[in-house]
C-alpha cells in the first residue's frame, strides 16, 4: 500500500514512521528545504542546534518511546534545570522547594494558595468546564489576585504573550499536568532532557528509518492539488507532477487544506469565529559567555521586549555548542501585531537593547552571532469554548484523512502531545492498512 503525507513537520514524519512500520510505502511532501517544521534545526556556524527551543520532560512518555524506537535512546541526556523569575527589577530562583518558600514576591498565604491551585488543577479530569472561564479568572478565583499577578502572569506572558488573557483555563490545566510533573518526587528538583545533536538527530533518524523501509521524504515540494482518483485512491499534484496514492493524510492547517484539496474529499463546518493562531518572533544569541543560569526565566516587566529567556546553555553541554553559549529570547504575538512588519535588523536592535536592559553588565562584544527566527503559526489560541467553535473537519472520501494541531482541544502543543495524537490516530488507521 502506498501512502502520501502532506507536511514534513514533526507530526507528518512521526506519522510516516508509524505507518511505515506496518509494511506500507510512505512518501512525505514538505514544502520547505528542511524537515521538521517548528522543530527544525539551524546552522549557527560552529554548531547546529534547534531553530526554536525545545525540551524533553521525564513524563513525556510518548516522545521518549519514539526516541527509543528510533534507536537513539542512548543519545537522550538528562540534566538538572533551573527556573527563575524577574520581578520588581530583581532575579529570583525558584528551582527547589526551599527557594520557592523563600520567594519574596509571595507571602506564605500566597504560596499556600499557589500550591493548592497546582494540586487541585492536577486532579481535574473534566476539562470541558475549564473552557467556560478564562485562565486569568480561574487562577484568580483559585489562588487570589496577588498570586496571579506575581507568579502566574509572568509565566503566561512567557508562553502566550499579551494574548494570554484570551485563552481559557484549559491552557494552564494542560501546563500544570505536564510541567509540574517534571519535578522529581525524590529530590524535588526539576530535571529536563535533550537529544545529543538536537532535534536534527531525531529527524535524521526518522529519515533513515523511512529509507530503510522503502519510504522517503521529498523536500522543496509544493503540493498544488489533492484530488480523488477515478480508479480509486487519491492523486497528489506536486510541482506540476501527478502521483497516485492508495491513501493520503494531510497534516497542514485548515486554510491550506481548503486551498489544495478538492471539495469532494472533505467538508468543514463554518467556524463561529476565525481560529486565531499564536506566532513567535525569537532572537537567538550565540555568545562567548553565559547570559542566564536558568533554563527558563519568566519576566514580569513590560519594558522588556521579549516575554522570556531560555538559557539553553544551562541545560545542554558545552561540547554540543562548540564551547559557545546559546540563549533564546521569544516574543509570542498574534497575527496582527505590528512587530511582524519590522525587519530582522530592527528586531535585533530592539531585542538586544532589551537584553542589555535586563542584564546591565552584558557586553555586546561577546556576541558571536545573532539570529531572528519567526513562526507565524505556532499554535491555535485555545479561547473560551474552543472545542465548540473551531471548524469540525469531516472527510468524505474513504482514502483521505486529516490530522493537524487544530484538533488539540484539551492539550498544549508540544512534541510529546504530537506523538500522542499520532498514536491515537494509528489505533484506528492500522485497520486500514491490513
């Protein structure tokens, strides 16, 4: 059986890997010159690492299982990680229970309410009711306004930017479930992981595995049309060339599907409101010296132009970075934000000025290179009643399927979630391959 997959991001390639294990031939079409989508790599000169920051948690069971299945489990490294907050012009570490108890921005009552919120949130099973209330209102209701403003608001700003007030409480529920489980129950210390060589190692292993099974990934491949074939199956027109497949799976956003797929293949209900996607502009600095001792620094200061600092150097060994230090400065914004209109040089200037403001002792002469990376669509914003308002996609052809991130109605977008959704899809799709 010959399967076509449109989209060579992490979801498309993981899906191809799972299908190819069932004695099917898979061809993945990716429009970019590199595999991986948001998880792809970047050449930083002396070394290659991820274009955007990624981390693996000890509880990311689906992702860890995939890494081991690809035969690269020995390349998975675990390190102690540190979390910091920048509040009232000061840096605070909250990487252990002791530091959390000493965190001066919250009094003992605030900390008790915060602990209760986390504990209560981790026990919630009926996520649907959380769609009815904004994350801000829910967190204030659970833990009080002071706890929200001093603790939760910086965290939400770091993950969602100014759009955080639009999302429902489902977002923080999924965040609590995933991130706070990463804390070691034995030592009460956070541990996070990475794969030697970054996600390029994962994608190289995926491509190798596909090649060994007679499958392939085609890059720089623009799919112009997907149509039902009169003799059965589905035809993909790629760069002007038609190719027939027994089945086709599309992993792209709905507007792309509507542009390339024939109406006879699927239908989508009309959305009550357009699905709003969160994008990111990220400055990446390669420096001679380390900038931050924290893996994540949450920032509660609107004068700083980025929404957080990700100190990859605090997690990834120096030999992975040719002795250089790697730091990410993301700013999460909506599609109509004026920052999209700024040139890369303007953005570098604004962001580096923000770095100097945050770190007054920072010497710009230690910058080896500076990079601006943009992703217009990182994830859909899970607004109030998101699961009820998003378009419902119904396929009308037995050999046409859709699997994309807009279906993540009670999950955050991370690579472990992607693998989990692929596994769920495969539970039923395997029957089609028999």
